C-alpha cells in the first residue's frame, strides 16, 4: 500500500543521501517552493527538466451548485497552479 510522504520524510531521505544537515535540506526545499511560487505569481512557467513544469492556468467564471441547498452560485474566475510531469518522471513511474 502506498503511503503519504510529507516534507519531514523528504528532508530525512535527502539529508541521508546527500550527507547535508536536515536544517540545510529543509532550507533548500523552502527556498525552492518560495522561488517556484514567486515565479508563478509573476506569470512565469517553471520547468525542471526531466521532472516537470509548473504553470498558471486561468479558470473561467462559471455557475456552480451548492450541494446542501441546491442553490446556484457564481464561482469567480481565478488563476490556479498546474503541474505537468516530464518525460523522465513519467517513464520512472511506469
């Protein structure tokens, strides 16, 4: 059965493999997430060759239904993050 790997587990695994301290690995992960987020907010696409591409997609406004009251509600347009896996990641998973 697959298990959920959180940030702490990733930090531990990378620290062991890289022989860096957990504090240094956590800082690098935090900086990577910060940099990807900043660039997406600016409308940029972030590509990690072999891993995948992060981009922003615009979701159009639409009418939705409240499941409790069945009332129609207006859902506003919004930007949402998207991730497309790269060829190497896809092949590694298969």
